[in-house]
C-alpha cells in the first residue's frame, strides 16, 4: 500500500467524527416539556424478574439423548446403555467404544491387556490443520489409551481367548503401523498359547496420516493370520458398524469365521463414492450386513444379546485345532 492510500485511510475516522459533531449541533434540543419515561415501581420490577426466571431456558447437559441413524427415534442415553447400545425401537446396533466392548464381551475381571505401551510415530511429518503427532496426543489424552486397537487375554463364558478390539473413537479406528503390529502380535499370542483369536472391527480403514506405511499393514496382518491358520489356529472376526476401507480389505475378511452385527456398514469405498463413480443408483441395503450375508460375504449376523453364546459355541467347535487347554475345566 502506498503512502497516499495510508493517509486516506487514516483520515476517514477523523472526517466521520467531524461530520457526527456537525450533525449533533444541527439537532434541536429536546423540549423540556417532553415526558421522560417513568421509572418502574419495585413491584413491577420484581414481577418481571420472577417471570424471567420462570420462563428462562434451563441449561441441559449434552449427550443425554441420542438419535438412531436407522429409525430416527430419539433415545435416552441411559436407556440405550441399559440395552447394550441397541435401539429399543428398531434394533439398530450403535457403535460401541473399545473399552465398553471389552467389558461387554469378556467375563468380568478376566481382561489382561498386552502391548498397551506401543505408540504411533509421525515418520512422514504429516501436517493438516494440526500435526499428526498432535492428533495422536489429543486422542491419547481424551481416551486414556495409546492406540486404536486394544488387545490381550480374556475369557468368554469361561473359554480363554486372545482378544483384539478396534476402537472407532480413536481416530476412527483407523489402521496404522501400531494397529498392524498389534494384530500381528495378537496372532502370535494365539499361536504361542494355542488359543482362539477373536477380533472386533470398527474402522474407517487405513490411516491416511501414515501414507504407504498404513497400506503395508494390510499385507502384514493377512500374513499373520495366514501363519496362524497354517499352524492349525482358529480365528473369528466380528464386523461391527462401520467396518470399511483397508480393514475390510485385509484381516477382517480372512478369518476362519466372519460374523457381523445387524445393520453394520461393511465395505471398501463408501456407497456415495461408488454411486458417483458408477453413475447409477445402488440397490436397497447396499453394503449393510444383511446385503453381504445374502451374497455369502459374511457367515452369520449375530444380535448383540446372542454374541457370547455364539462365540463360545464357535470356540468349542474349533477348539480341536489346539489342545483342550483353551477351555477351562
């Protein structure tokens, strides 16, 4: 900006102020006879204040009510939690946080977490609005866990298992180097201890912040499960809403048994992307668990209330792959 322009901008407020002064001088003084508004009586003021307090909108804590994305019903959170995060109107299964999933599926007090110390590295110095390292730090602080995958030993109706659960609340349950490593380590735990491996997935896919390194985890996890299978191991994957992207295209789809919760979104690319690319309308229920069951991509759809018994029965069915040590006497 040149010097003249700066002077012009500096002079604008002065001219405006002078104009306001002239305008004020040209105004006629108000007549003394003009009645001034009378002050409110104490009684009127008290009555108005009472009405203001009565009709004032009360502050309500957030998150008390949730809207079902299937039937659009509004549900009281406490009621939903009492029903294991299943909509009482339509039976839609809400996404469960990782820790809540572990508490739900395992016998009380049996979870023995492993590999919790593993944390992500920002090898690519990825920066969006904030750095990848800062995003990880925020997620760790908010959830109190180092990564999206929680893994360890536990028992399901007395059956010892190696459990791995993806937590969608941690960066959308996305798979980076640490998630891939922990899936591989969980498979090795199952081999070493001759236990069934049970996986629960809820993920947006590979973690873009790690670029090609995250895509490499697809091959790594599939190779780990292949080794488990070659050694005679037994694995079960339960796909929950949503399971998409590189997780669907890798370890979630190569276990011995593939289960799904009702209404779960399961696919690679999102339905909107597919519809735009194909330039045609997709069939009803596309990429939902029921759609995939009809086409043989999942073995069964299991309601959350029946999950314990179903997995326990499958463990009993597949336990001959290992010794009888997988079931407590």
